[in-house]
C-alpha cells in the first residue's frame, strides 16, 4: 500500500509498505479521506512536542471497513470515521473515564503511525459508523470534536461573553460550538480574511484585530471565557489580559515552551485555567448532532482537496499562508 511519511522536518515522501495485519479486536479500515490538521503542519515544520521521526501522519480519518472481527457489528463496506486516540483503559485517567488524557495514550499520526495511507488497523471501539454523514465530511469530525471539547471544558453557556483567539480550524470549531451553546462570541486574529469568515460563515458576533491596541478596544469588564487556539506562546500569554474577574481561560493550544503570567493579576480575578486535550466520546457525538442539524458549514470549511500521492508537493503548497487553507483533505 502507499503511505505518506514525514522522514524528518520538512521532508516527506510517498512510500510502499505492506498492508497491516489485523490483530484480535482490531478493524482493518480502507482509508478514503484524511483531513490535514495544524498538528500535521507542526510535525512537518518540526514544531510538535510529542513526536519522533519518521512518522506517517494523519489522525482525521474516514473510510470503509475492509475487515472486522466475526463478532463485530461492523461489516465490510461500512462507512466509518476513526477516533484516533488509542487509550490503555487501565491507567488512573482511563479508570476515571478521561480516555482523552490517558497516561499511556497513543494518538494516530503522532505517537504512532497514522492514516495517511491506504489502510490502517485500529481497535474496534475506535471505529464509528458515519450514519448519514458523507465520508468527506466525516474526515472533519475529529478536529471539530477538539473545539467541542474545549467549549465543554470552559462550561460555556448562553450568558457568557467569549473571546476565541486564533481563527484557524481549531479556533473555528470553537466558534461553532460556542455559538451552538448561545454564547456571545468575539474572535481575534491577525488575518482579516479569517475574521471575516468567522463572522460571515460561522456566526461570530464580533471580531478583534490582534494588534497592539486590542486590549484597549475591549469594552466592559473583559470576557467570561477566553479560548486560546493560536498554537503560539506569545498570544497564549497575552490571552490572560482579556480575562474578566471570575473568568475561565481554556488552552486548546499546546507549545514546546513554557508560558508565564502575572500571578497577582490572575489571583485578583480569581480566574481558572484549563488545559483541553483531545476529545471524549460525547464530544464526537456532539459534532455529529450539530452536523446533522446543519450547524456545521462543512463545504465552506473544506477549502482544499488533493490526492495522497501528491502529498509531498501539496504539503509545501498548503503550508503557505497565501494558500488560504482552512481545512485541506487528502483523498485516498
């Protein structure tokens, strides 16, 4: 089978490798669509904190069942999406139901080889029927679940004023699910085109250009919830400036460096800081519900499509800001 592998930062190649053999309790999935995430671009650029090279990337996956256990409800040909978090089921976090924060987690395409390939084997519990959702759209469920999980972590409600910093795909997913809960949403970024998209296509209520005057432009007491989706330490630290008293700050981003903040300012606000990692089963279910309700503009989000075998050139092209990528999907 063909696979797209990142040999080292900045160097990809299409290789041939054997079709994986299904172990007991696993499903062999024929991959049809692979969403390219900011994580993949970070891997390509050598910026991901949890990775060793070489690595087959790809964790936003949909396809069809090729082979399943005899006892499985899944059968050959079934359209499915994949939950890419392989949890151990026995550690402290898993015993508490926090499989997204498993102490021994293996995320496809990060800790182990992923789905930028023609086939992948995964445990049966990680293979979910798509129902009436198209396979191309199903490849976007995972990144949307990241945003849904962050919104849940922030316990956002319809009385909250929310600031989402970073209008990339993860920030956009946070906008979608904050609006689904009835919140008033402001989005902040340095790209005017992304800010316009957030308002025109995602229903954000206001935008804030992330220049030196942003703090001064905020009216009132600040925001009840700030969601960082920038993937950059400097704006992550800056986000503390926008917290109202009693506010919550949710970090969807992860970076290699330490981040710092003013302890007196944080304490006087009695603010709360949350990490948000991966997603849980109910987050995936929430994405499916909102897709079925027509609340997720999948066609607008999926701006670029290409073939797996062209991935070497496409990664170079799509990693440039001027390409205007929101969500790119490789067809297999």
